[in-house]
């Protein structure tokens, strides 16, 4: 009897296969096909992303095409392995794909082959933190965890490993092409305006996110966000919710006990929020989601709790920057959409204790509606510094806004008005590509500017 891997390879054998995109995902697809004796063509519209001589040496049975989409080749494809960042509608690719062609991504191919338990997480914000924390907890419990999807090592690279359980972060782009996922636990953390330049409407975006629940055993959803709930067409064995309100029975929540917030499961007190390293109520929600997902894998809540404390978080995600001036400098450069900035402000505002809250925002807005920020600006933000392509749109939401030309300038101006105990938050609500290579570079420029400013002041 053939294994699932052998069955999939058999279906791909003698097919005209094209890998669209020569980035990290595309190259993992190429290596997988090559390892199993399958040939393909790799197409990328970018010039010279790969060295042609090196490619031909490493993959002599495959072909590389760069600098265009080569629609004549695409028309002949039986199978297209599509990198998630490629929008086939916007690029004009879709109309050149024949009706019998199978278009899938690396996640779908992985799901067709994989036989190990999977936990899958999506959402507009916080998913990288949640999957990284869940993987951290699992490893601390002695489990061999494979972290992948939209983070870490591509999943096709991990198929041959001795992983016991896969923890997957899945973007909407990846979920567009997934139909074979059967997760032990699946979670939509939240849904807010993002990628509407590709998905067009919030409703369509939410529907794509909800596909993660199809065929899952335990659906984990956010009580405070109706768009995360399980659509009626998806049958699941069990549903568990989390939220920042009081929970009942099996669900997870937040409650004040003796004057401080505690994580709760039903009426059971789990751990004080103050003992956990990630600040803000939005991170409290992340902790609760991790506990619910870990429980879907039959991990003990009691055994998981100590390992929440030892997780220090991810760079550029509400990351505290160490300084000697007493100001709380926070790098949230990963906040590439409005929902992430809303979460950061609402999560940090309760910790202000009467101090000033200074925000730096702006960049490429991707067609987002910034209006949900207006009330938060009026209620919490004392000074707003804006920059980038859509900075002026954000500035219109606050009477306390100032335009700056660079992050360095924003840091310099913030330092002049901030005092000990104040918060200075970089949470752009925008993508970074109008000014930086990526959000990581943007965050590092922010951190460097802070440290340089400290040195000049000393």
C-alpha cells in the first residue's frame, strides 16, 4: 500500500509543473520536486533573482525563466505551485491558466502528504507571537515541534524530519490555496482591515481566514471578534473561545483578582498577567489563545503555565527597548496594518498611569481605512509623529500630529518632549516598503536612532 507521499508523487509524475516565484517558498517547492525525481520550470518576473549557472548546475533537469511571467509556458501547465505573495489576478496570470490546471501552494502540498498532528493559526495580528510562543511551550514540554508556514523553515523542508507536531502560521494568501488541512486545533485570532488591495472586501478577507477551521478537531476563536467565529458550513468537533472578559466553563478569559488581572479558564485562576513578560491586554489574549491551542494537543494547562513566563517575545512586536532615560521606548514595527496599531494602543493605554503616550506612525497603507484610529488618538495619544507615503492621511485624525521626514527625526523630536515613565511607541499601521526593505529594517532603524540619541545625550 502506497504512503501518502508516494500517492502524491504518483499524481505529479509526468505532469507539466511550474513553480511561480523563486523566493523562499518557491525554492522549497523546487527542492522538494527535485528530491523526488520530478522536473519543473521555475518562473519569476524579477530579473536575476537567481544565478542561472548555479541553478542549471544544481537542477539540471529543470528550467529557470526570469524577468517576465512567460504566459505561453503558464498556459501549458498541468500543475502550478504558487508562492503566496504572487497575486495572480493583479499580475494578469489567472487569465492565462488553463481550466484543467491545478493551482496550489506549498501548504496545500504539505497537507496532502503530512501525517503528523497540526495546529494552525491565522489572524490579522499576533499570529507570529502566538505560534512562536506555542512552539516554545511545546519544546519546553519535551516535544519536537516543527514551526513553519508564514514563519520559520518552509514546511516542505521539514517533511522528512522527526517532528512530532507542526505549528503553522498561515496567512490569508496561503489559505486561499488550502483545502486539505485537517488541524487538531485551528484559530483565527482576529480580523481587521489588511490586504484589501488583494482581497477587496473585509468580508472576503474574513471568509478566507475562516477556511482554517475546515475539518479541524477544535476551533479556537475570539469572543470579542465576530469575524473569527466558525461559519456554519464548517463542521468541527469542539469549539473553545478566549477573550478579555470573564469566561465560562471550558473557555479562557481575563479577570481581576485582588486588584490585578489574571488569566482564567472558566472560574479557575491560572496566572497573574503581571508575571508574564509580554505587556498589554492584546498580549493577554495571545497567552489565552496559546493555552487553548495547547490544550487541543492534550497538553496540560498546569504544565504549560511556567513556560509562558520564559518566553521573551519576538523582535519588532511591542518589543521594549532598553534605555537609561526612564522612557518606555517600544518597537512595534511589525504593526503593518490598522488592527495591529489599535491592538498596541488599547493594550498599552491601561498601563499609562497618567503619563504621556507618544506615537510614531505612517508608511504604505495598502488602501486601509485609518478611521478606527481616530477615537484612540483623541483618547490616548498626546503627540503623533507621522511619516511615509500615507502619513498625511493618519495625521488628519489628530490635532496633535506633526509630519517628520525620517524615523531618526521622529525619535529626536519625541526625546525632546518625553519624560520618565512616558511611552514612545513605533506602531506604523502601515507597510514599510515605501521607505524600507521590510518591517525588520524599519524597526532596526528605530532602535538604532534611540541608541544614537542616548549616546549624544550622555
